[in-house]
């Protein structure tokens, strides 16, 4: 039986505007059943209702959202369905993780040191969602400098999981996941350095996708580890994840990602420390962005003959039986749908976590070291502990990790020659209780390290090798908390991930937490 504090799961309601998908919202706008302004006004009221409990936002951009909603309403009145051709997310309310710049609004990155820093311009991916017509509700809470897996932020307070507010929504994009699971928006922009989109999506019962590293521009994203950082999308459905990612991929080059070139999976961008080897940029494959649009329009497909590798060692270590049962059920479903599922040895993935940690520490110190030297008291205890470790990580350590990375990318390529997808648990635990890594006298580094291990160790390897990965809800366990199934594809095969995720979703409709307003009901639009 679920714990007394865990809210029961309920099916996503396609008639409830706060559960709407992108397609359902567009249809409601075109039919005149809903207007962007009325919808955004109701969402802002809903944020007022639930935000005191969830603490999902650092800044709510009410005035901007209403201005954008009125503009969307004008464009729809003038152009009808044609307006969506130029702006596929027209009138779609979204949230932005607060380490991406939004012009005129502060970008805190979850740090007290940046509490009052306002952005002069939009981050590149934020600008793309704006051009697609998205309405920005606000900037969401995150782990300090995105360097953690729980969003227990010492400066802005912890974000809380709508399934059980005593628990973490995961991190570092925890506020984004909490808001989305509570019906506070339709899409969310997050960043993923070691799993920071996929972990909170899994712990909150959502879809979260990290594309091929380098596929989306990181301009205007506060860096943590520049060669690992990757913008990503959180959504309630696979089709919505496809819509959100397709809009981010539609750069100025007319359907090509960015300006037409991206870093290769081995590359370390120029923002990383000086003298870092940088691989020659490679172009996205022809039709990559178009494939995402096709996945958004008709995402589900046949799984017959799909070759799925299951790397049990080490990714099933420490799974409790209840968690493992949900994943085993998902693997059985893949077999039933005609996929060829086989266990594989993938020792390179276990080794990847070590190299990812070294690279993350060295690059994070390059980004944060000066602030650390000037104002060490400005950091929370867990990030301070990581910076102390980063300070003694040498360039020699870093270069060895880069060499290991290049070798592991080659091994990953060989694995993907034999398998179309990998399937594994997204995390090794469900949502932990807030404060679970603390002891009576405060921060406990050993407990923190263990919690990070069970949350990050199944996601971080794919930041290292740069392959795209998606998490989809695999149901809830006996305690009533969501479990995530992670699928990983070769580089640039995001459409394959989205189609497989949508096929799963077709047989396993999304579930959301049954949350209530102060008046004892789930507030809805009239």
C-alpha cells in the first residue's frame, strides 16, 4: 500500500486543460474552447495555489507570460491553424530552468552569488522556444549551480515532489519536473550534465530526453561542465517531448541543428579549460530536425525486429525488488512487441562513471573556481564539498579521463553496431526523502555520495559518451512512487527513442499524482 503521504496515481485526463498535451491544447485553441490568455491566467492562479508547497519556481514571470499569451491570441485570431506553421508552440506555456538566460530576468543558477544577476539576452535555446511561440511562465528551481541530484537548494529552499512533498523531485532540474507533474505548464526546459533532466523526470513520473551532446547550442546556459552540459526537455508525454525538442532543433539554418555544426561526441567545447583537445565539429545528419518533427506528428511505431541490449551489470546493482519488477515488466513488453531483447556485457559503461566524474569536477572548477576562491562561504555544503574535491583534480587527471572518454566512445559505437537501443533503469531508487543525506549535526558527505551514486550512476555514462537518452514512466512501485525506464540510442537517433517511448506510452498511458488545491479539489478551468 502506498505510504500515507504519497498521493495516489491517476490517469492523465485529456479533458482537463491542466493535463493537456501540445496537440490537445492547439486543438482547444483552434476550436475556441480556450484562449491563450485565459489559460495562462488560470495557470498563474494554479502556481499561486501550489507553489507554497512545491517551491518549484525561483522567479514567476507573470507579466511576460500574459504579454506573450495576448500576442499568441492575436496571431491565432489572424491566422488560425496557419499560425502554427510558423510557430508550432504558439500559446504553449513552458518553464525555463534558472540556469538558462531569459532577457531582463535574473539567472541565479540556484546560487546566492548570482541572486541579482539579470540576463541581457535570451539563451539560444530559450530564443528558439520563443520563436516557436512558447509562453514562458517562469524560471524553475534547481540544485545549486546544477551540481547535484536532489534540488535541495540551501539558498532558495528545496523543490518538493508532487507525489509526496516530503520527497525530492530529483535534480538538478527538480523544479522543472515538480511544476510539470503538478500541471504548472505543458513543457519544461532543463539541462543535463550527468542526468539532470532524466533523474527528475523519472522520480516525478515524466518523460525526459537528453539529445546527442552538442546537438543544441549551450550559449546562455550557465556552465557547470561544458563538455557534458546538454539542454534537454521534460514533458508529460513522448509526443510532447518530440514537439519541444523539435522546436529547439529548428535553428536559424532551416531545419539543421544550430548553425549546421555541432561538437562530436568526443569533443570538449571551447568553454572548457584552455588547451583542452577539441575535435573537429561535425554536421548533424541531413533531416535530423525534420525527423523530430515527424516523431512529434506521428511518434509511435512498430518495435518488431528492434535490437535491444540490456546491460545488467552494473546497472541493476542495488535495485530493490519492487523497482526491478517494473523494469522487468517493461523488458517483457518489448519482447511481446517483437523486439529482440538480449543481455549484453558493457563494462565500458561502468568505467564511464569514473571518467565522467573527473571531467565534471575539473570543468566545474574551471567555471566556479574563481568564485570559490573569493567567496567560499557563498556555497552550500554539498557543492562546497565537491569544489574541494575539484580543487585537487589535476590536469593530468583530466587528460587521462579525456583519453578514457575517447576510448569509451569507440566501445559505445561498437555496441550500437549490434543494438538499436539500450534499456535499463533510469535510477536505482525512487524519490528519496528530503534531507536523507543529512545527519543530526548537518551535512554528511558519505551519505551524500551514496545518494548521488544511486541517482546518477545509470545516467551519467551517456553524458560522457554523448549518446541521446530518454526516460519514460514505467509505472509506480508498491510504495506508490514513480519508476523510470531509460532507453539509449546511437548518436542522432532521437527520433528512434521518441517512437519507442510513444509505443510504450500507447500501451501504458501516463499517470500523474492526484494533487488537490486548498479547497480540497484539483482546480480546473471553468
